[in-house]
C-alpha cells in the first residue's frame, strides 16, 4: 500500500512538473497545452552573434566570442560572457556546437533557463545547462544541477546532481503556480 501511494505521488509530481514546464506528459505522448516553445526549434536557422571581441582559430575550426555575448537563432536567444563556436569548414562553414560559460541565459518566447555553463549541440538538437540551473515559465520555477532540452520533442529533464553540488542540495526543487478556478 505504501509503495502504491509513493508511486501515485511520484506520478502526480511528474505531471505537475511537465505541466508547469509546458512539456509533453510522459504517460500521454500527445503534447499538453502550452508545449515548450523550443519544441521543433529549427536548429538549421541562421545564427547571429554579437560580442565585444572575437578570436578565430581557423586551424582548430572554432571561434571564441567574449564579452556580453548575445546569440539569436529564430525564437531562441542565448546570453553569456564567453562563447566557443565549433564548426566544420569542409564545403563552407557548418556550425556544430556552441559552448557557453559565465551566466548562461537561454530564452524562448515562453521560458527562460539559466545555468553556469551551457552546450548547444546543433547536430543532436540538444541544449544542456549545468550548474545552478533554473527553468522558469510564467510564475513556475524548477531548480536543479543540470537541464537537458531536446529540441525535437520539447522534453526537458532536470537532474539534482550529487549531494552538495549546486544550490539545490542534490535534489530538484520546484515552485508551481496553480490556476484559479472560475465558477
């Protein structure tokens, strides 16, 4: 009985997190209302970058942007202090990955995610934030150690990390707004 109650509580908590983050419910493959704006994001869209400084390391197929870096790709924006852009140069420049360090903020029309470091893997269509991670949507917030967003599905997974790592004490925490019922 105790295990059954715990299982029901875990399912309820998972549904609350999925609804608050605007993600698909794990039990129902159809998206819930308000799916993440990052679902289906076009990682092939042009990328615009502004910064105080750029260093191109052409032999290593990378460019390093530093100082108030701002990146925009369609409805996705990323702000950080330092950004390393890895690319392949065979047959034209193809950006493969963005590595961000220093107060990373990723914004979509409906969500804001923050972390100490970030990786945007354009080939795998994944955004990963690590270190003091926060995911905000409306008045709801989830805090953890690592966030992985799958741009194909819009699914986001937040891990708490080991005990003592980050601000969440090794656990994922959440604060969720509850809509007011109308009569």
